[in-house]
C-alpha cells in the first residue's frame, strides 16, 4: 500500500492518531488532550494544533454534536502497512528479506519468535502424514 495520506503524518501527529485508534468511538478534544497531556506532557494548544493539522490533511474526521468529535479517517492497519513498506524501501532497498535478516542478526527476535513466525510460512499439511 502506498497511501499518500499516511506519508503526510508526522511523528507528533502519529501520537494523536494512536489515541484515536485506541478509542472505540469518536472523541472530544478534552479526552484527546487528557490522554496526550498524560502521555506526552504536551500543552493544550499544541494538541489542538496537531488535531487541526490532521483534520486539514484528511487523516481525522471532525463531526459536530454537542461538541466537536474527532475520529480517524485512516486505519491503524493502513498506516502500519504504509510505514512498513516505507521502512523497507528506505532502509532495506525494497527487500523485506533484508529487514528480517537485520532483525535476526540484531537479536531483536528470539528463537521462539522465529519459530512462531516460521509457522506463518508453512504450507498447510506440510510435514504431516494422513496415513
């Protein structure tokens, strides 16, 4: 996925998106502020600016009820897919194999992680006998 919207989100804006993704419903600015002031220590004006930027980029939807409510227009899964593809392109010359090799060699993955992940690549029925 090469979602141009995902590429426009800054690291600070990503923190706002995380709050929205974690919510099960659209949030008023007060709840977004409370979460980010606790998490990041940001001032209310900073948070309001970040939310407004995300709205102008189309990454966050704003609706008005008794107060303005904010909800993500971009799913966390879509953003993560874009970010992973972007990382692979930028750092590993487009090779997911090189990314995995780097993770294994840096000892970021345990032996158990590697065994669990290898299960994703096994063909169903491989290594079993129906006799």
